[in-house]
């Protein structure tokens, strides 16, 4: 039975409340500040992100706490993913600052919408009823739609924003349609009650599966997996690079939590049904993502197709469905987002005013122009390709071993084969950087940006050399959250 | 077949037809009127499932306020909707094909064997004497307080996004800043030149 709401529940909501209050204060302060470089807004946003991350860590709980009359859950899993997404959004703001200043796009809205988007991610990771899941998703999506269109005179960005908005609205509609069917079948919006009622066998199974189809389609749209992936390359290419970096990193953590809450925790009784749907999505994404990325000359489009294939890999862990598989998926999502963000950070260090550097040819001879950045990019690409000694290898290894232990050997063979094909286009970037000549200028990027990018990329190597602590953090979080 | 069922099918048919008209009629004023009709039919369906307060607020808010506002916008702005919707008829055969295929597939799945839909139960009838509005108010401000507050945040984000997307800091009006006007000195405006009389 779900306990009714009481005011003590608010103590579990400290990070969210802090984020909401600080976003409102920054919104007002930004209105009165005359500073063109938005230094106050920048530092205050970073400070509030840092405090939010600390509050998440301080509010860690051993066993899952279901609060707000079953609407919200605080557990180790949500703590881990919230901490990760707060760090990622902070990195986006640090990496993107120079880009925005150079193009005079630096408005207070960038910061305020990022903070509200992060609030949406927090809600998504902790939501435990259809209502809160949907509200969190919309909060995140609305912030992202607006941020893609920030450059109002760029027709490519406006087009990307329109595509993102219309397809996102369609996906939300599908998701709501599926949720309404599940509500009709079970008579509850709360995931704990939904799973309990399905387990009792009092519901119409056919109706349940019909709703499940729409829910999985909606999720696939939001994750950007094949065959619902059409928006991903256009949005990645059209959006300003820091916003692409934001879309490609932290929301993926929220999305994996969304899938885990909805499918693994909410509909475990329909496991056989959604497992087969996820297998189709995952195989199609791995195949299409890796093959289509080979043909791309624009590096943002290439990374978009690589995202599609990574999302396919991430779903592999959920196909296994047990605690080990879920932990592997979360580890994969974390590794993917931190790798992507350092890749985009390097891309941003190569841009200057009036020069986007999003073509593969712009990487020509980078080793002569900036050997250090070329080395960092090499590590990012190796990690994405899953070459041993880098953390991307262990991410791929953990999801593949999770499905092999459930007897999906053909799936594992296919995943390995296509990650070999994928290695081609990652290594092509390395080849262009190290063996091609170019007449482009020497790279001149701010020292602070270079520092953060280097630490970010070196972490991929460190985590690859000693992956065990990171893997066990994910495994512990999942064990304490799903079983406890 | 009892009366309630008959009314339900009638109202649902009106709802479906008017919703299709919203996207197919050429005149955008007619489209807005058809949307009003579909909102109104939806509110009748809501009344039939005993959600009276929501039905009334749908009529008041959407039919009464939002759609009237929309009609004003349609009439005041000189937007050539026909040009915007140029692609509509071009792509409609493909869209129609996909839609019909989906309907056929869904009905094939649902009708092919005996689906266990009889297990579905409807909502419990509300007891006489309990007020719909009172129950709604109690639930929304206690157990559903979190989604309610989140909806408020979503609206705030929508405001921020809408303003940031439409506000262009271009100065179009010939407006004079009074503070600058008062602070003006004679030396800024008048230059005395020594003329030579010849």
C-alpha cells in the first residue's frame, strides 16, 4: 500500500529543490546584470551545479525510499546517475563558454535552460509513476528544443529545432498513449502498483502488450534508436556544438534511468515481450549506426550515427534484464557520455570565430598543429572504438558478457562484428590527424579549456587501466536499488 | 443497446469527424471552429465518465478562451495558411497509406483470436453525495503535489523559451531616451562659428 504524502518527504528532494531555487535566482539576477560576458551567471551556475552534486552525494540512502505517495524514488541508482548528469552539465557549460562568447550567443537563457533541463533529468531518474516520468521528460525536452534554436538567424539550427520539436512531440504522444493503455489495464499510475497488479494476473494481457508497443516506440524515439533515429543526425549537425554536446551526453543518462524505471521496475512481468522489442531495436541500431557513420564527412553527423550505435549497445545490457545486465548498461551509458563530452570538448577547442571545424578535413595534420590535442583526440577515438586499455573496451565487454551469460551468443557475435566495422571510422579520424598534411593555422585554444579536456580524456585512460572500482560502483548501486 | 451507449457512439463520431476536419479543411477559420466542436464533444465524453469538473474546465478554458484567442490571431495576422500547407496534399497519399496499414494491422492482431479484454474493469462509480471538485482538490494538493509543481516548472520553462526565441533586441521604434534628452548640454548641439563679414 502506498503511504500518503507528508512533509518529511521534502528532505529527500533537497537536490531538486536547490536546483529549482537557484535556477530561478539566476534567471532574475541575469536580468539585472549588465555584463556582456555573463561572468556572474556563469560562476553562479557552476556553483549551483556543484552544490546540487554535493547534495545528491550527501543525500545517499542505503535502501530505496519511495516518497510523495509513490511518485518519486530516491535510491543508489538515482544518486549515481544524478551525480553523473550534474557533472556533465557543468562540463558542457565550461567547454561551451568560449564558443558562445565568440559567436555573441551567450545569453542567460543558456544557463537557465541548462539548469532546468538538469532538473528534468533529476526528475526522470527518480520518477516512480507515469505522471512524474512524463513531467520530467517534458521538462528536459522543452529546455533542449529551445536551446537548439538559440541561434535565431541560422536556418540549419531552426530546421533542426523544428524537426526535434515535432518528432519529440510525436514521441511524447506515443508514450502517453501507451501509458494511458497501461493505466486502463492496471488502474494505477504508480509503477510499484502497476507491477504488482500485473503480477497478480488480474489484467488483460493483450491490452498490456498493445500499450507496451507504444511505450517502447516512444522510448526508442527519445533514445534515438533505429528505426526511430531520423532526427538524431540533423539535430546533431544543426544545433550549436555545445548544445549538441549537451544533447549527446547527460540526457542519455536520464534516458537509461527512464527505461530502467519504466520497463525493468514497472513492467517486469512483461519481460519476454519488451525483451524481444529491445532486441530488434538494438540490432538495427548497431547495424545502421555503424554502417551509416562510415559515409559521413561531417564529424558532428558521424558522432550522431556513432551515438545511435552506442545506444544499441547500451540496450544490450537491458536485454539481459537481470541486475548484472542493468549495471552493465548504466556503466556503458556513463562511459559513453563522458567519452562523447571529451570528444566534443576537443572539437570545441579547434573552433574559432567564424570557423566551425566540424568537417573531417579540419582535423588534417592536427598532430603538427597541436600535438597534445591530437593525442587527446586519439584517446577519445580509441575509447569509443573499444580498444583495450581504454575504458570503452570494458563498457563493451561488460554488456556483451551480460548477454552471453543469457545465451544470446549470436547477438554478441553480431555486436562484436559491427563494432569492428565501427572501428574503421574512429580510426579514420586518427589517420587524418596523424598522417595527412594540411595548411590550416596553429590551434590556439584557451588554456583552461585545454586543461579540462585533457583531464577528461586522461580519465578515460585511467578508468580503462583500473576499471574495477567504477564497475563495482555501478554494480553496487543496481544491487541496492533493484533488489533492496 | 441502451441510451448511454448510443449517446457515446454519437458523440465519439462527431469528435472523430471534427478532428479530421481540423487538419483537412482549407479555410483556417473553419479549422478553428472544427477544433472547438471536437473539444466540446470530448467534454461530453468526459461528463459521461463522471469527470464533470474537467469537462467544464475544458469548455471554459479551451473553447472559451484559448480558441477565441486563436481565432483572433488567425483573423488579425495575414498568414497565407494555404502556402504553409502546400506539402499536405502532396504527402497525404503516403500518410494515408501508412495510417490505413496501421489500423489494419492493429485490428488484425486484436480480432484474430479472442483477446482477453473482458478482464478490463472500468472505474468504480462515484458515491452519491461526494463532490468531484472537492475530491480533485484534495488529491491535487496532497498526493499529487509533486507533478503539480513540476507542471508549474514546465510552464516557467515554456515562458523563458518562448521569450528567448521571439525577443529580438532590434530597435525599430524612433524612441528618444528622456534621461539622455534632459542631460543634453548646449555645447553638444550648437557650435558657434566665427563668421567673417565681407
